[in-house]
């Protein structure tokens, strides 16, 4: 797999224009961090004369792509749920949760430890652990 490093919007637009297309109708998917970046890329494609690369190109955010992957896998979820994850874990630590490898009294009595544990669990889950 060839990797291409893009240093500016022009390089990124060129990389989009060079994406391989198979079949009669072009179909490209480009991950962008936010809508403003997608707009800038569209503008740069037009300025550089690669306006034909816009046909069949979708610009989507990683969040939207992840939601589509989950929907296609048949996994039910509610958008915005991830923001409540740390709060739910903190509340769980204050309940009668038996912990095997850590003293639960220390977790409950030391300020901030429940939040720190909740954040670390979220980080580990994001990393696929």
C-alpha cells in the first residue's frame, strides 16, 4: 500500500483527484475532520482544474463513517452516547461494583480517581483493548 504525505490543501486535492476509479460511475470516499475542510478541498479541486474529480466523491467525517460501519454491522447505538460514557463509568464506580485488582474504597475515597479510571477505560476501549 502506497502512502502519500500531503502538506497543504493543493496536495490533498491532488491526492483526491488521483484516487483510482473503477467502473462507469466514479465513487470515492474522502475522510475529512470537518465540513469546512471538505469545502476547502472542493474549492481547491475547482481552482486546480480537477473539477471532474468532484463527481462521485463523498467527503465524510470519521464520526459519520464510524456510524455507518456500526449501522451496516447491525449494531444499535444512539449518537452522542460517547459523551456520557465517562459519567456512566464514574457512577458505576460509586455503586456496589466489586473490583478484583484494585481496592474499591481507595477509588471512592480519593477525589478524582473515579474520573481518571473512567477516562482510562474510554482510552483503552478506543484503542481496541
